[in-house]
C-alpha cells in the first residue's frame, strides 16, 4: 500500500487563487514596486495559460488583498499597489473579531513590546517628535467631566502610544504596537469601559507618560524601559478593575423576572 499523502496548500487553491499567487511571485522576482503596471490581460493569459475568466478572477483576488489596483481610461491598467497600514490593520482586526480578545491578551503583548520600544528610542527623538508627544497629552491634561470626555481621553492616551510606535525605525514593531493600541481602543469603546470615570487611571497614565518623555529626552534607555514597563503593568491592573466594575454587579430586586 502506498504511503498516505496530504495535498499541498497549493493543490487546495482554486485556479484563480493559484494564478494570483503566481502573479505575486512574478512581481517579486521582477522587483516591481508600487505603481508598476502589470502586463496586459492578453499577455497574462499567454504567460499563465489560463482562460480570460480565470485571469480576471485572479486580478480581483489581488485587488481584494490590496496588492494591485485597476485604473480605467487612458493610461489605465492594473498596477502594483502597496497595502496601507490602515488596510492591513482593518483586515487583521476582522480576523481577531472572532477570536474574542481580552484585556489580558492585549497587555501581554504591550508589556513585552512597548518597554523595549521606549529603550530603543531613548536619546534618538528630535525635539519636534518629543513636542508632538506632549501635544497629544494636552488632550487629557485635565480629568474628564463626562463619560464622553472619558472616552475621548482613553483614545487620546492610546494615540500617544501609537505615535511613539510610529517613531520606531522597525516597521514590524511599529505595526504590532499600533495594532494592539487599536484593538484596545476597540475593546474600550465596544465594552463601554469609559462609562465610569477612573481618576487613578487618568492621573497615573499622565504621570508615567510625562516621566517617559523626560527619560527619552535625557537618553536614558534603562529608565525609559522601566517607566513604560511599570506603566503597562499598572494600566493592565486598572483596566481589569474597570472591566470588572462595569460588567459585574448584583441583580437588583426590581429586575428579577
């Protein structure tokens, strides 16, 4: 009896998907960058030996992935397109929508990555970059007076961390930190964790961020790492408490059916 075999991933793909993957490989082999025009439909049919409908479906797949963009009219065609961070974040967010991320999940990543980000940026940021971080902090320089203000301050505080990540020269680190900040923002809003103002979360966050900017300006990597590590641990604790307060309560007598 012949040994059992499993079909390769390529074999499980439909013909349009196989062609889409082949086009991606072809683009990479040729070193084509964003803005480069793909050969005509007729040339693609000849090159890949597929029917017109298969080639068109392959192009639609690549468009859905954000890797090519079609333009009509004079000078039109199909062009290599760079996927934006916003699109990549949205697509990945769609995947995690069904994974039911928790605050623990988010902070496990934040506690591992953000202190290291701070250490790498210490002494390397311009005065303009440091000022930009301070300007974000003005959005929550005073405690919130309403639930809506609390919501906006939560989001602005997360923008501080997203902006800090944007200043990293490591594209992967930048994307991961900004993505987790966006996921935490989504959890905060969708679960209405901002409804009850939290003075300790506000004041401690402001203090940590102020001290972090001072350490970054002074070029002290060890202190910057320590401050952001403590900040993440404290924010994690307070966010869990906030979630508990807002999602767990005794059942009032007048709500018993």
